[in-house]
């Protein structure tokens, strides 16, 4: 008896350590990037940093450096929104098909394919985008490396996430809901659109927020396809410069205020993600109560 | 039994002597230990080849070469993290004082896709194109199409050198166009330019191959010869940097690189050897 008791207590301790470590890592990262960014915020000023449209850390000649990230914030918002506009309808459609409509055989084939897509490294998405999508967009106009290319690649990257999590939550809707709707004379489409999807909405919202998080933080694939020009994009065919790839692009050579400014971009990105996750938690809770 | 074993040992004596002799001889010529190099990504491929050759001749030596960029090279050698820093530009006045060893010179080529009809530009035209003043190929004798400018990212040694030699001369300095695409390696610029008939970019001579076409500048072709004799206008130094006068193994390695064998590799790789 005593031994079992000890093991029980011991395992509780081990689990506690595991939990503490993950929280400590998060804290350490937060403290570190905030600390590193302090000198940049002090030197540049919060408003000039957030609302400045010129980013030139190492200007040619005697000009003084400028660190404005408005173009990057706009870039992040545009690629993320664009990717969501494409990925949500496609992903939801695919999820409904997998959960409700498709015959068993087809589902057995498609499901592992979608799951495999979730695991493909982002650099591969970037490479495919660079070789396949960028030349196509170049035919339409502009330099090819563009907002549009970034949006398409990101949409392809986050769609599998949306599909697999939405599908799980659609499947979790009790059979009785569906059968009840059908018994009341609803068509199959009405049952899905009016009954099943609303019942699964908290899971669907979670999948969208997760996808959004991935889109906001994606750096590698974006560096490869989005062009990274410093000017504000005027059309989807223009290049853009989102935040995460801007950090990836310049860290190699950065030092002093430049490096600190990159950490400051990291802080803005961190806050973006925190806000997104908070929204997700609120959505989750509301869904659970309903 | 005892006799036997003594004999056995005795028979080993010549072998031991031979080995000791070899070892002594080896100590006379060969060296052992580790040398670390870090810095400019332009110097990196060259430094790797030099390291391979050096370690091939001295199997007990290990030379590790990493990139990171010129600024990383300068900071890591001045704080002692590495033995040798690699730089692809002149040191700035606010950077720590280091001992410079001129390893090679490197031309920066202005490149376009092989299918582009333009074969040469003046230095002023290059400056106007990269500064965003000239925006259409038809203004420099090409087709009527917008020019897609590709540059390196802020802080890159190649970008800094290009800015100093092309954008800032003659005064006043012109900033690189903010609409320019940015790539964070010579290879990235080469890939984008090679795939886009209307793009223009700049890369180190060492990276030129069949996928891009190097333009002549002011009528001078971008070749190692024109860079060596001083007629090609965009040439920069590549340095190995040490904290103090090098000693021991580090000295051996640097002397090897600057010596005849090392410089032969420099020339073979498309860089410009120094005498």
C-alpha cells in the first residue's frame, strides 16, 4: 500500500515538473524578447516604430537609419486574411465531405492524405510555391514574387489544419441531431448547413484560429515567395513584407539597434499571437456553454 | 614461457622505434589541432574549399567553416569565439580594430536572365535602375517591360559593398529602390533573376554560372581578368580577420590560403587572386 502511495505521489511530482518546465520556457522566451527589444523601443519610439512606413536599418551614405514596421504589419494582416478567405471555404467544404458525405472508401484515401499535408515542412511549401506558383503569377503581371503568391502558399499550408480539426468536430456532433433534422423533412444540405455546422462551430472556430496562428508566424515559406520589398503593396501582384519573414531575412547580419528592432518585431508578433489565442479561448468557452 | 614473452616483446622494438621515428618526422612537418572560421557567406564557399585542401594535406587538423555574415564574423573573432573572421567588405570605423589578411578580391556582377537582350549598361544606368529612377527596360535598350529589381537584405556584405561602390558614387548617394525584391543569399538572387526575363540583380563573381548572364559595365565585361587589371569598376576585398597577429596553426592556415596553392584555388573558383 505504502509503495503504491509513494509512486502515486512521485508521478504527480514528475508531471508537475513537466508542466513547470513548459511554462518556464514560455516565460523565458517572453522575458528574453522583451528585454532584447527594450533598447529599440527606447531609441525609435513606439509610435514611429509601429506607424513608420520606412524600414532602412543600414542606409547608404550619411542618412540616419529608419525603423518603421507599418508595411510589415499590413503585410502580415493581408497575407493572413487572404489565406483565410481562400482556406476557410475550401477547408470547411473538404471537412464536411470527409465527415458526412464521402463514401467510406474515398474517405479512407483522402483522410491520410490530408493528415500528411499537415506534416509537410513549410520550406517545402515555399519551394513548390517558388517553382510552380510564382512563374504563373509572373505571367499575369508584376515580378511574380508577390502578395498573391504568399496568400496561395499560406492557404495551402493552413487548409489541412482547418480540414482535420473541423472534421473531428463535425464528426463529434451527435447522430441524433442529423437524424432529427432529416426526420423533420430537411434535405441533406439543410441538415448540414443549418444543424451540423452550427453545432460544431466551436471546433471549427478553433481550427480557423490555429490556422491563423500558423499563417501569422510563417517565415520560411514567405521569405521564398512573397518578395520582401520594403514598399507598401498596392495590388495583389505587388511584393509584400510580412513581419515573421522580415525577422528571418535580416537576423543573420543584424547587430546593435537593428537586431534589437528585429526583436521588437518579435514582440509585436508575440502580442498578435497572444491576442489570437485569447480570442480562441473565448470562442471555445462560448461554444462549450451554448 | 618467460623467455618466449621477452622475445616477443623484443621483436616489437624495431617497430616501436620505427613508429616513434615516423611520429617525430611527422611532428616536424605536420600540425594538429582545430581552426575555426566564421563570417561572410561570400567567403564561406571559398574558405570551405581552402579548408578541405589544407586538412587533406594535414590530416590531424580540423578546420570548421561557418557562415553568418560579415558582421557576425567581425563580432565573433573580436570576442574570441572563432580564430578567423571572414569579411566581404572594408571594416567600418566604428568596428573593432582587427588584423586584416587580404585573401582575395571579388567582383560583383550585375546579372540578368540569359534571355534578356541587354548585354551591357553604364554604371550610371545601373545606379538609376537599382535606385528606381529607370523603371523600364526600353530606356536601356531592352523590351518595353517593367524592370524587376532584386537586391540583398539589409546588412549583407554584398549589398553594403554594392551600395558603397555603385549607389554612393558619385555623391550624393542614392538609396536602393524600396520596391526592390529582397533575397537573403547570393543563391537566392541568382535563382530569382535566372527565372525572370525582366529581373536584374547583383551577385558575387564566384556565383556566376549558366543560369544568369553577367552584364558588362561601362563596356567592360565582368571577368576575373578585367577585375584584376582594375578596369571592371565593382570590385571589393575579401578578408580573413584575426584578433592579433596569428600564431601557430592559425598562422599556418592563413599562410597556406595566401600562398601559391591557396591562391590557385581562389582563381579556380572565379575570385581574383592576390599577389
